[in-house]
C-alpha cells in the first residue's frame, strides 16, 4: 500500500529540519537549523505551526515521552558548547542547559537524545562523549565509550538496557561507519562493527534486541543492511539507486519501515524488508528525519524547511458535496458490513478491498442503492483498506478491522 504524500511545511521556515517527534497524528514538533535554529509545533497535522525561530543554536534531535516535557539537543553558537533545551509546558517556552564544563560535562555539541524512562536520558556527540542522567537531568555524568577521537551522531535504544550507537572518526560527522553496542543502559560500550571505508551510515534503527537495520550508502548505492543477531552479522537487505544515500528512517513495527534520503528518495517495506518499494513524494529536497506515528500516518523533515506528510486515508476528506455522506457500519466487522448512502440518486459503484501490503482481496461493482452490502466472511482477521467509487467519482477510502 503506497503512502499518499502532501506538503505540510510552514511557508515561513527555511531551516534544515533534522528532528521530528509526533505524539499522535495531529500533534508534534519539528526542529533544526541552518544559520539559526527553529522549533515548531503543530496540533492539526501540519496545517498550522507555532514556531520559535532565529534561536542562536544548532538543533539535531528532539524527543518526548509524554508530550508535556519536550527535549531538544544540539549546541549553542554563542557559548560554543553542547546544549539541551527543555520545555515543561508542551513547547511554549524553552530552558537552555549548557554543557560548558562548569555544572555540566563539557561537550562541543550533541547529535542525539534518547529517553529511556522519565528519569534516564543519554546524549552523544563529539570527542567520543556520551552523557547520561538517571535523575531527570539534575546531574549528568560522562559514560565510558573507550574513545576520545570519534563523533557519535546516531543512537538507538531498544529498551532501558540495550542500545546501539554509530560514529565517525575524529570530527568526521559525514562518514559514519562504526557501530557500538551497550547492554547496561549506556554505562559502557563495545564495538560490534568496525569501520568500513565503503559504508556511510545515515541512520541505525532496531526493531528489537536482535533485528535491526543500517540505512545509508555502500560504495555508490543507497543501501539497507539487516541484522538478526543483535548486530554481530549484517547482510544486504536492499540495494538502491546509484549516487543516492538514505539518511533517516523510522520503524512502525517489524513489518512496516520507511527510510528517506537525498533528492526526495523514499523507500518503504510492509513485510519486514522482504520487499522494498519506492515512494513518489514529488520533491527534490534531501530528507533528514522520518517520524512514523503509526502504519497510517507519518512525517518527513527535509532541507529548506520542507515537511512532507503521508496519510493512507488522504481521500477521506476529498468528497464532493453530492456524495458527502457515506457511512460504513459496523466497523470492526465480523462477517457482514454495509455502506449507507443518504442519497438514492447514485447510479453505480465500484468497491475494492486491500490488505495492508496493498494486495487486492475483494472487488465489487453494481448498481448503487441506499445500502451496499459487504461480505467479508472469507477474509482473515486483520486490518484492510477500502476504496469506494460512486458514479466514477472517488468518494472515500478508509480502514476496515476484520475480527
């Protein structure tokens, strides 16, 4: 099932959006920087944004557990050190915390912030530094990575104990090609994949402690590598376009994954990497961040302030006035359901049912009446999508839950 993409940007923002975090399909945050930083919030699915911009920071990561306390990590251009921004009022105001070697460990800047629970967070950055707090940010300590000449730009935790990080040599934040692992909540780290000069890692995402993906570029091609043994071994899962790189990704579940990168390049799998399909988003910007709310809604942050939104039910609100009221009931469905049409002057209909991968499972057509009967007795329990066309006009699409 291919996603349907629309532009959800704020027309007044032109910063590169390195970070996205959504609480649900409507409410979320976008952050980034080019010359200065911006932090934006939407409560209507990207239709409108409240923004704080022209901030003297660089922001690379934004995160929250509950939507109340929001964290943004990066660096301060004025103080020339690592930075953590905290909002305790859902993003209305932000309190800066400077990692300048005084009350905090020193860092030139942070690329990531991982929230393990309400009290335990980690951030990573230059000089091999990873810092950790276990008391909600009151006190931060530097954890042992074993190196002081690498830059950690990527971190991904599976649970409160197991996590993964990727680094570049020295200050080289563009050529990330070495992977570390922790099994004690980030207190200590060990190498599980040594540097590979042909590999550039855009991001690292794990489904669970064993199954994970590297998205990036290998030699000249966009690539996805997969592990099923906690990072000990990696195999090529996807070979993509030449002279493209995948920079960001997000995992909905073990089956559904979206990855994005240079020049508007987006790929998606709905079967755990067995097959990948390219998504047509219609832009040429580089995609820097991906946030999947669930299997139906998600967002991509890009260069020049662009935000793309995918919505598998995009056509639900694209109804013409004369066919505005069409209702499916019951839903969830046992065996039978009905489409109720409040008008009786329709002439014909076409109805198609698809599974979550996009395979067509049922097709019906006939003369339209006030009620269309739908027999799903032969379909297995699960999630399906429908597309109903009345009188050759696209009426509605939606989700069906089969019990």
